[in-house]
DNA sequence: GTAGTGATTGCCT
DNA sequence: GGCAATCACTACG
C-alpha cells in the first residue's frame, strides 16, 4: 500500500490500531545498529499534558555509534553536559536542540556513547493533536499539513509529540509514564528495509558515507527517499532483530 | 516539483 | 564567536 494508490486521508483512516506491549530494558540492551533496525515498525507513545495520547509508528532511524563514529556527538569519548544521556542506561531518552529552535530525539543503546536517532514516524492515533502542535509552532497557518507530513523529519516528530529537553531528556523509556515504545505485530510484516548514508552530517567522508540510516521501503512518511547510495535488506532475513 | 535562504539559541572551542 | 543530526517560506518553472 502506498500513498500513490490512495489519498492521504484514505491511507491514514485505514491504519489499524491494536493492543501493544511496552518494550522493556532487555529490548534496548542491544548494539546500536541492531537497535536502530529493531525500532523500525515499533510504536512510539506519548502522553501530552492535556491527557491526550498520541501514537505513531517509527519508520526511519539512524545509528550514531559513539567513540569511533566521527559524526557522533560522543566521538572520541567526549563527555559534555549535553551528551550525557548517550552514556546512560540503554533506553534513556536523549533530546538536544539544534539550529536554535528545533529538537532532535535519540534513544541510547548498548555501546560506548552510542544512540539511535529517530528521523520519521507514521502517525497512528490523535493526528489532530499532532497537527495542532505543528500549527502552533508555525508562523503562518495558511498551509494545510498532510497527515504524512506531520512527523516526517526529526524536528517535526519532536513538535508533533511535544518532545523537548525540559520534559523528556534523560527519561527512562522503560519506566517513565509519559513516553515509551510499544511492540506491534505489524512490525513483523515489514517487507524491505533501505539502508543509506545519514542525512545532514558533515564529517570525514568514511563516516559520512557509511550506511547507518535505515527506513521502511515504500512507507509514505519517510523524510527523504534515497535513489542511488542505498542497499535493500529483506526484513525477515536481518539477524538479531528484536 | 526543487533551489535558495533566513530563523534562532545554547553549547563548545 | 562559530555553528548545528532542520524546517518553512519564497521564487520559479
């Protein structure tokens, strides 16, 4: 099913919502690249201050490997007040500000300063609440936001899920009552994963070119489709997927 | 549809 | 003082 076959509203009204189980500490106790792959298809849940619960499927992630990785915030083992959460227990939220006005959301993994960066989410529940948050952030409210565009970027998903440093940084996603990730049967139905270089990083070429970005092929909510520098993996054949 | 550019702030050198 | 794991607006075709 793709956005080309159906209108934006038809696609999102047909998204099934099912009972799901919160992912535990054992799930996050995983090397960075495996966790980034395992998180694809899982469901991010967030309790907003007004009691609304928003949900969305994780469809695009990136790995930042830490010490060895020139694009990582903890490259060469550098520890600062800002990057502290990537050294904390796997499953800890790491939120930071970029370009002076946007937030980015990561989840710490196993490994030396390693974390998984969430780039895109497919909205599932309470899309109106997400749209409302996005509109508040914009200067002009003239343009309508399509459902597929609510969370199709790292800063957009932070706005739609009300993720900021003050409320979410350093929170433990295995125990916190305001945000967590859920298992979902549909993640087992993923057909193909696309691997590509990471977006928007500037560092030595060796690390810039590594295929550390992953997304669900044909999902309409992925932020950027890579046409050349990519390889495809059959999801069912990837090892160590949780 | 894409290309170019301004916004805006806290952290790190 | 430089700049960042980005986005939205404008212009143009």
